[in-house]
C-alpha cells in the first residue's frame, strides 16, 4: 500500500494495514512528529522530533516484522525536480492501493493524475473539523468514475443538503474561536472504516 501522509490518520491506517497482513508499504510525508501531535497520532513520545515516515515504518515493523517499507521524505504537490517526481510516480504505480490521508487538495490532485496513469485504486479519507464525521471514498479503475469527479459529486451533495464539509484547522495554535480539532476516538473510527474499505 502507498500511504501519502503519515500524520494522525495515515499512521493509524498504516498500523491497521500492517496488523491485517499487508507486507509492502510505500510511505510519503515530509513532516516531523511534534509533541502536540501525540493526542491523535499512533506514535508516541519516543518518536518526538523524528521524520514521520521513518517512525511509522518502525511502528509497522514492530507490528509485522516481515513487512518492507519504502520511505519518501517528500512533499507531494510541492516543487521537486522532474526526476524526483518521476521516480515517485513509478513507486506509487508499483503499489496495489494508493491512500491519500492528507486532506490536502494539491496532494489529492497529484494522486488523481497518478492513478489515471497507473490504473490503480485510490482510497482517500479525512476527518471533518472538530471530528464531526469524515469522508471516506475510493475509486477503483474501470468500476467507478475518476476520483476528482467523485469528490466533486460528494461535496456538491453535501452543499445541496446545507451541510458543507467543515475542514479541520491546520494551525492548532487557535484563533478567535475555539479550534475545530478531532480527538483520537474520531480519528480511530474514520481510520478503521477506511481500512475496511481499502
């Protein structure tokens, strides 16, 4: 499985997949693990200050010692050399399933282009602001419409029902009102359902 985003949702998905017997992982994230991440992340204080891809790979191996983990400390959708992007797409195309656990539009768009080229299924999941539900969807080539069309249809349906999707805060430092932050239970529920769909 390729998992883009090794944050709170991606880390839980990776460990669930490892427990279910998945033995090959391609992990992508460019972020470090900070203490404020512990309230939702599957990692703990022993990994503070490390790259998330490296720490999630270590956790996978603790759960499934026979697994292999290819790691890319990379920001999807960011500026990279063409050779770096090409090797990243090749790595993604070699996976049986591509998972977007980032909730970032630029990453989703990059992965949409990759699955169109590679003809691989894409699973994406995100937690709504404050943990008030979430979005889990998948696109299987030749069975469902392309993921961008599916996402647009889901978001339009929510809008028509008067329930636009609440995006969680990226900056957990707060603002004028209380921040809408999901807790560990919300993340675990969405991760569990997403893993069943994968």
